C-alpha cells in the first residue's frame, strides 16, 4: 500500500482530500523531509511516513459527502456557489 502525489494513472478510486490531524511527531517528520522533484515539501510525504509506521488512520467518506477544491480563486468561487445552491434548496 502506498500514497501517490498526483498520479497520472491512479491505482485506486480513493483520494486524500486534504483534511489532516496530526500528533506532535509531525514536527520531526516535517523537519526530516527533502523537497520533491517539484521543489516543494509534500504533505503526501508526511502521510506516507505515518503509513510506513503503521500509525496512519484513514476515514473513507461515504455517500452524501462532497469534496470541494478551494485552492484557487476560481475553485473557491465554484465551491461557494455549490454550497449556496445546496443551502438554498435544502435549508
């Protein structure tokens, strides 16, 4: 089992959505990271370390859950419009 950063051919239909809760070990893990090929420290490497230590806990989100990317101005606006539509129709 592994976690891949933005795979071109994903091995499954699961995705890490970006909601993380860490213990204090994350400080040492983050301090030991090296930049990726993109020149960035990757949160995937932190999660992979927890996976290798067998201390990663994952929750699969079921039906009725929507994951909304809000990493750009455009995607934040799209997420806000989606939420507004749901709230106005369902209360």
